[in-house]
C-alpha cells in the first residue's frame, strides 16, 4: 500500500511503518484504483485512501453492522470495503448521482462477488435519505459527498441511526483548510467548518476527528 500522500501530517517514516503493518489492497482493489486513476483524471482524488478502506471495513465489523448507508459512492472503493465486511444478510445502500462513475463501481463489486449485498440509488442523496423508513434502524453510515450537503445528510441519518450506531464522515480536515477562515467564495471550507462545529456541539452524539488521510470524523449516537 505504501505511504499515502493524504497523510502528509504524519512523519513519513511513521506513515510508512503503519502502511507496512496494514492489510494491503488485493487484486480487485488494485484494479479499481488503477481504473479510477485512468478514467476519472483529476477527480480520482475523490477516491478514499486505501488505509481508509481498511478502517471502514474495521468499523463495519466492530459495530456488527448489518444495515449500512453510504452517501457518495464515486467509483465504489469505500462501498467495496464495507460490503466485504458485512455479515451474511447484511446490506449496503449507496447514494450517488453519477451513472458514469458508478458503472465502474458496479463492475468492481461484481468482480469481488459483493454486488448482491449492495443497492445503488442514482438520485440526489437527500431525496433517497428522506425516503428511508424510520422503523429500519441504520447501524453505520459513511458520508463522502458534496460538502455543502453534509449537515443535511447528517440531519436525515442521525434520527434513523440506532443507539450506539456510527456515522463516519470524510474530508473533515480538508487539507488543513479548516484551520483558517474560509476565503471568500470557498463554500466547501465554510461548510466543513460549520459542520465540524455543529457535530462537536451536538449533545446527542460523541465524536472524534481522526487525523487519517483528509480527516475522518467518527460519530457515535448516544
């Protein structure tokens, strides 16, 4: 796997040591990383880091999650990692708006043999979340989509999350930009700063921002 440049706040030697002691991407995952780089150009940076995939898989197992929701799927690496960790009968709902990028995801899921565990909804995620039943608790959710929508996705997911359920949120350190006031017109940084402040002040949850890749917030519902 090697040292991921997204972890640039780590001492490179420590980062390399961690990478050497973390499960490596397998053939399907490596092929997906390569295809994403080849076919999506600069957008490939939206794909989560490989070590984040390991952490997502761990959280599915640790929480015993059977009902998982993902907001923002891109080419499917995060979904692949979580679907593989699901127990028999577990299911993953993926929300995205791109047929083009998720077509790459579908092929990868089929190659990995997890496509039957995944339902992909191509529609604005907020609409999909609002249509979810209130009597089918979510065990785990992962948000990695448009930054301006984070607060709305959180607002829809949290009431549907079971007690002790977990929401994971990517990009919450945003290449360190959250440390400074957003520049005029930088709506993504402003949205992330507001989101981080909101979560930290929410008495319904406890949370921690992991300095992993571009920042991964772990939120537990009380």
